[in-house]
């Protein structure tokens, strides 16, 4: 048996300075095998003066670790580290220099862009950026199993956040990473002046804010001079950074204040109803509703106007809801002509300073209410926006080289003439080529001359060329996605998907039974009524062998024919 000890210290090329923060990690072995649960004695001295002493034990794999600080004074020119374990000991010496203040603070950052250097009061995360790695200890020259020594946990205790005037401390949590796989990732954030910054994750320290911030309030972020980098250098002096939250925006009058449990609740007050479903919150909260007395300072587009009160809804705990909350506002019917205006319920994005439509909006012109779903609270209002004026465009002359004699020549010619679809630059139409879900949705919107609306934007349509057409089709109830986040824009549309979209666009009452096809059993359950309706109305026909082929990819010729037939039926 040959007991032995291996150990390393963090960074700094094994040269340290007075005031350094050190992490020691090692392994006790016997003939290369682990010595588990063994006593380890660590002694550190300099200039014959003790610096640090610790007795610890190895884990099940023989590893041990500890961390300590070098004093600012009384240090000799060398640092001596002695470690004893059963049957073995090891001593190493390192050079010691003067106090090294090599770590610098770079900037305070935020996940989203800040306007006018005022931070939204619902901000839940701050970012502190530094010149060096402040997350974990690393020595790349050490044995491979000892290179990553652990998180720099002390740094998490070096930061405090206070309300400047009251001195109240705000609850925060620092999030440290522990290795290069996470630490070398590029993170983008914004400075107070709105400048975008990209930095390595190991050089930033994200702070979660665990309680709500107050509006129009200045806060101080205090960073201790003991904040240390992997190379053992320290910040050296206390650093204080300030930021101020945005004002709530104008005088307000209270409407209601009500506790809400995990069982959910319906809050009904004059002009507003809030439905919070069961399990939308993880613990009891308090909801406060206030009505803004002056909306003149709030943003509003030139072609839009407020037709309801602007209300602000807040809760006493941070974080989004787990389930959508339904908000219904009453609007003044005397202020809006529904023929000339579209009505939407919106929330105010205070970071971008613009109004954003809620999801799944429902307008009741008889009762004078607009409802929508949202995952968070802020300011809400019903906004009337002028409908877009339709501009008649000259119909194009159809000269396509590959449709002559095609079974769909007539319907293709009609649809191209309407401007809803076009051919290719080489003068062809490619009638038997497939068509995507995005293309079909776009053609439907154009063919039915649907007014543009702000509807659902899926994660995979946010940067797609057909984003606005898909959103408009969704707002009119014509399309839906595979999920809440995915539409499948570039997927070929199937014949059953086409049937569902066209029946909704034509607003036909769905038939329960239609033509019976040889493969009717293959039609998906969600498409059965639409296929029955489309076949009964002769919008979509089957094939000569009496099949419908619901999962087959629809062609451009079939799409043109279906749309022309549905337009004639609708008229």
C-alpha cells in the first residue's frame, strides 16, 4: 500500500497575494485508489505565522475541499500549505506578493431593454458583470479531476440590495455556475442606458429579486470589496450602483382588494371582471385593482383610442400565473363604431412602452365587453383601432405556361387573377407541387380579403415571412397550431387540415355526416366534421377510387380549387 495526497489551489498560476481568496481541493489515495471517509488535516502558514487550520474528511471518492482567505497584513514572502492524511503528508510552498486588487466591476444589467433609464417595477432579475470569472474556482494546470474546485459561494454573500431612502434590505438570490461548460456560454443583457452587452456567463452574476419592487423608488446594489475572482484577486473596495424604478403612471382610485387562494376566484367589480382559475397560483395572494384617473401620459397610436377605463391590477407576490387568467373590461359603446373600428383588450408593456393584445380575445358588442387571457398583471384597457382601408389593386394578367389543359386550369386562373396567389418567376404555376400551411393561410386571408388583426404569434412564426397573415387567420378563428408554441409554418398542409381551415373561413355550419369515403376511418377525429361539411358542400372532392386520402399533402391546384369553390359558396 502506498498512501498519497494530491491537491491544488485555484488559478493565479500558483502565485498569491495578501487578501487573496483561495479554494483548496484534493484527493487522498492508496495505490491510486480512493481513501474514503478519511481524516484530513490542513495547515496553512506564512512567515512562521498561522494563516488557516482545518480538519475535514474525504468523501466516498476520496476527495476533500476547503476555502480560506489570506490576511491583508503580516504575510511573509511565501505561503506554506501542509496536508496530512492517514499514512501520508504533503507540503507545498507558493510565492506571496502584495495585495492584488485585480477584479473590476463592469456594469449593472437587465434581461430586457430599459427605457429612459427607468427600470420596470416588476423586474425580477439583475445582472452584475465583472472583468473576471466570479462564479467558480478553476486551475487548468491541475490534474484533470482537480481542475474544477467548486463554486465561489462566498461571492453570493458579497452583494446586498437596499431601498436607498428607507434602508430596507431586499431579498435576493445569486445564481452561480460551476464549470466551463456553463461558464463559457455567451449571455446577452442590457445596461441602464439601453446598450446591449454580451458577456461570458462566468463573468456575470445574475441576482433573482425575491420580492416586489416599489414604483418610482431608487435602489442601491452594494458589492463588498471582498468579491473575488478565480485568480484570487479581489474587488478591493465597496462598490455601490443605483437604479430607479418607473413610476406607476398618474393618479389612481382604488377599485377592489381581495385575497385569492389556490382554489381560484372570480372578482367582479364595476367595469371589470377577473377570473383566476384553480391552481393558477402556488400560494395565497392578494389582488389589488386600481383605476387610473388620467390616461393622457400613456402611449396610444394615432389611429387608436381608449374606449374603457385604464385599470392597473397588481398582486403582492412576484411571478407569472401557472394558468391563463381571464380579464373582461366594459367599454363605452357610444365612443366606438364597430363597423369602422376593431376592438381589442390590451396590456401595457412598460418596458417597450406599448400596448400588447391579450390572447383569445372575445368581443361582445351587445353587452359592451371585451375579454382576453393573460399570464400576468399590469395595466389593461380596451382600445379601438381604425380598420385598414382596402386598396383595390389591378388584377394581374394570367400567363402561366404549365396549366394549359390541367384539370384545375379554370380555378387556378381565377385565383391568380384575384391576386390571392401568384406564379413563379419562370412563368410557371407548378400546379402539382405541394403547398405549406403558411402559404395556404396567406392565400385564404388574401382571397377572403380579411382585415389584418393582431392574433396569435407562435414561437416558430415570430420571424416568419407569413407572420402577419398567420396571426390574422388565427384572430379570425381560421387556424390553430399544433400546440401553444408551434404552428408548423413550413409543413406541407394535408387535405384534412385544408378542409378544417376552409370550413372555418367560409363560416359553414359543420355537418355531422357527409359523403362516405372508402378511407373515412382514417380521417382524424378533429377533422371529421370539417371533412364531412366540405365534401357535402362539394368544396373538396374525393378521388376516383372513392378515397379522400386525409393525410395526403394537398397540391397548389387542389388549394386553388378549394378556395375558389368556397368563395363562390360564401357569396
